[in-house]
C-alpha cells in the first residue's frame, strides 16, 4: 500500500473548499481551486483598495482576468456592473477568497472533475502529474500517457493505485479486498464528478454488482511514481 497517497486522498476528500469548487466546476461555473502552483493558477490579490480608488484599481491592469472573474463570481456581481456602487458587494466577494488556494478558470462549460481530484491528491503526496499546465485527463491516464504512472497487473493492486474506468473516469483506490468469503476480489476508491452531488466520498463494491471488481475488464490500474 502507498500510505502517503491514501492519506493525501483522505485529506483532499475532507477539504471542503476544494471539493466544493469541483462541484462548481462540474456544474459549469468554469473554475476550480488548487494548491498546486504548477497549474499556473492565480493567487488572491494582496490588497483591496478603498472605495475612492476602487474603479481605477480595477481597470489599472493590476488584476488578471482570472482574479477578476473569480472575485465577481464570489460577489455575484456582473462584469458589466462593476462600479463604485458595487464596491461593497465586490469587497465581500474578495473577502470570501481563501488566500491558501489558487484559482484556475477553464471557460464556462461543464467540466470533468475526476482527473482534478486524482491530480490534486497525487500532488498532496508529492507526485507531479501536470502536463502543459493541466492535470492528465481521464483518457490520458487510461492510455498510460505519463511516465509518472505505470500500468500494473491486477493481481498486484494496492491501496494508493489509480483506477481508470474505460477512459472516461478515474479514482484513487483506498482499500483492496481479496478472498472475502465467497465474493469476488474488489476494491474501494475515492473520486470526484460522479454526478452532481458525489464528490470525494468512498465507494465500495458491496455485495452485488461489478463496478469495482478487480477483474472488471473495463477497469485498468496504474501506479503513480
């Protein structure tokens, strides 16, 4: 078992700030939060001006477009209504931004969050899987397109390995069950983007079904290194 990856996965699953951002990303709000500087995300601006200086500051170029969009999203103010009359609302949005997190903006379409969860959990464990400023997609992981992940034989599966489901979804294995009574060998895993509400929870096979059976032909396992 790679206990460091399992621990980092559990830690990420309990980080409600990041997990809630994945929910927003999945629902089409176009942003997610991270602690990984390698993704090139934007930091919270160091200060917010007084009201009389606000409009000049906002238009001065000190803020990038990502910072502006995220502050406006938190404030509920439309970009066309940014003026001194919206100052208090925008200031409240700024204050909501936890400075421990960077923000990434990926457009306004529905986003897949499973690869973000896997990438961030591995980052927490000290493993970098960022390629060209992004975490590997579920398809890239399925295809084995990173030297940091090695396809493994199913009989060698351990907690901390990555489960790739048919090239469309990825999770991190948290428990492996072998020879449990008369049931097939199976596993538990954590991930994100299982629909609109299931983010970070641990899922296990249960008594029936084959969605997390180790021998399921639609599942490949990889080991991060």
